[in-house]
């Protein structure tokens, strides 16, 4: 018995698979590249710190008490930033505005505290120019402060957009980037502070 195949009734459908695209938002990718660059800069500086310290002629002094206070402030700001992120995710816009404002205020308070800490160092005769111990301390804290200023500006931008209802559960990219950058700056400071405590 012959078996006949009706080719007309045999239909094969080819579904073209969509081309894979970048799974990460381009701006988020750029932010992570920037973060990696900053990590490399501070890794180089802290390595240079250790090498220079081992060569001798290193001034030994106590870190200003205000640096302990600013460390607590920046830790609290990380908590309030997470509160803002959760609030946006839940569309709790009132809490979002409050938490973003609190985070920005804590960021400014941290910067003011750093300036006062530098004044404390001057009071004990530790200057930017002079012994390398002081120079490194000013460079590390100052460079971090510059990045934190950019973080505060980012916070203010997100806060303004929250009042314009541009930040909510269906529009999370901006606050996700802000939270990532802010938590990074907080973690970077805690690393620097512990490093200075162990190596001052």
C-alpha cells in the first residue's frame, strides 16, 4: 500500500525569533561604567597611601570626631534612600517625596560635617600641604565629597521629578539609578573611613 503525503496540507511555520537586545538600560550601563572607574581611582589612591606610608616620615594623628558623626549620617541616608525606592515601587508618592527630601538633607549634612572635620584637622596642624599623611587624608575625603555633591544634585533632580509625578511604580529607571549611585557613595565612604581608621 502506498502512502501519499499531501504537501499542501503540511504547513510549517517559521517564527523568526526577535534579536536579543541589551537587557540593561543604556544610562544604567553608563552609570555602572562610571562606578567601576571611580572604584579603580580610589583603589589606586588607597594603594598609593599604603606604599607611601611604608616609606616612613608619616605623621600619626587621631581622626577628627566629626568623621565618626558623618559616617553615621551617611549610613542613615542610605536607609532613607532605600525607603524612597520602596515608596516609589509601591506608588506611595507622599512617602517618596519625604524620603527623598530627607536623603538630600542628610547628604548636605554629611558635606557640612566634612568641611567641619577639615577645620578640625587644621586646628591640630594637619594641612593639605606638608606631611603626606595629611595630604592623602584631604585628597581621599575631598574627592569623595566631590562625587557626593554630584549625588546630592541627582537626589534633587529625582525629588523634583517626584513632585512632577514622573517617578512612580511604572517609571522606576531614574530612582533605581539614583539609589544605585547613592548606595555606592555610602559604601565607598564606609570603606574609606574604615581604611583610614586602620591605617592612619
